[in-house]
């Protein structure tokens, strides 16, 4: 068994159908609702470079998947659709896939907060290892389209009853601001300081130029 975890490229879009089947089968087995993901949607994510695939190279078979979704105009990112083929579970694949998609999300959206909602113990473990912390739903995106994705879940009535404040899922969040090193914080401070100094210098220069022009006009009038 030779499994490779790869940032997906267009050639992997042929696996979209199998990925959707795996997601559907697992949702049926778990008796949970499922956000509708068509093979076209999954293939588009793959072509856009917003997905990670696990491929058993010897069998030329897709055995795991996850993809990136953005919410709230890119302020929030979710790594969704995590699935591992039942024959390949408990081998650490989900952890490797999550780590890869997390790093890809950080690279593509360095300032976005990365979040997820889950009831799965495996996902909670993996998220914690990546630096996510449990949060209330109020700290997650308020993008209605994201929450509409819960409509297919059989517990949706709980979410409705609590006015979207809580449900059976745990919200988990990775806030890049909280993981900045002292060095990064200092660089950010200096950048902000330099930008402000530049704005002030520009304003001073404009005022100086206006005054100079006024003086020249006055001088010309006096000469006449
Ligand atoms: C959840 C899932 C992705 C885990 O895949 P996996 O490759 O078996 O997970 P890993 O081997 O990387 O395990 C990661 C950790 O979770 C634990 N774990 C895995 N499956 C678990 C389960 N069903 N219940 C509790 N813990 C589990 C592992 O023991 C491991 O913990 P450790 O690091 O302390 O040893 C896989 O079972 C799956 O595809 N399930 C169906 C889809 C699903 O539930 N997706 C998540 C939607 S939020």
C-alpha cells in the first residue's frame, strides 16, 4: 500500500465521482444529514487547486479527500468534506490530509480564520493538534450560506430553536492572529507604523505645496 497525500490538480478531477460516493456512503452509515456536493462541485474544487487527495498509487485509487471553502468574503475558511475510504482508516491518513489542507489554506488565505463544526471525535483530535480551539458559534462566520448547509442535518431543528447559538456540533477555530510569533507581531507593528508615517509625510507635502502655490499667486498679484 503506497498512499500519497497531494495538493489536487486538474488530473485528479476524474476521481470526483468516487469521492462523492464515499461521502454519501459514510453519511448513510452514520445516519447524519449531508451537505449536497455534486461530482461537478468537487471536480471544480480540484481544478481550482482548493483540495487535497490521498491516492493509493499502486491501485490508482482515491482513498481520501478534503477541500477548502471560503465564507464571509474570505474572512473565514473551512476545510470541508473530509473522508477516508473505510479500507484505509486508522492509519493516520485523515491527520495527514487535514494537515495538508490546513497548510494549503494558510498559504492561500494567510489572514483568514480557519474553522469547522463537528461531532466527530477524530476530527476534534486532529483539529486540536493543528491549533484549533473550541469556540461558541458566535465566534464563527455569520455567512448565512454556511449555516444553510446545516439544513440537510437531522439536528437542524436544534440549531433553529437556539437561534443559531448552539447545536450538537462543536465549533472549532484557528485564529492566525493568536498564533503569530513575537517576530511577526513586531514586523506587523513596524509595517503599520511605516504606513502611517508615509501618510503623514504625504499630507505634510500636500499642505506645503498648497501654501507655496498660494504664496506664488500672492507674489504675482503684488508684482502687478
Ligand atoms: C473521521 C475519519 C476521516 C478518520 O479517518 P482516519 O484516517 O481513520 O483517521 P486517523 O487515522 O488519521 O485518526 C486520527 C485520530 O482520530 C482517532 N479516530 C479515528 N477514527 C475515529 C473514530 N471513529 N472515533 C474516535 N476516534 C477516531 C484515531 O485513533 C486518531 O487518534 P490518535 O492520534 O490519538 O491515534 C474517517 O473515519 C471517515 O472518513 N469517517 C467518515 C466521514 C467523517 O466522519 N468525516 C468527518 C466529518 S466532520
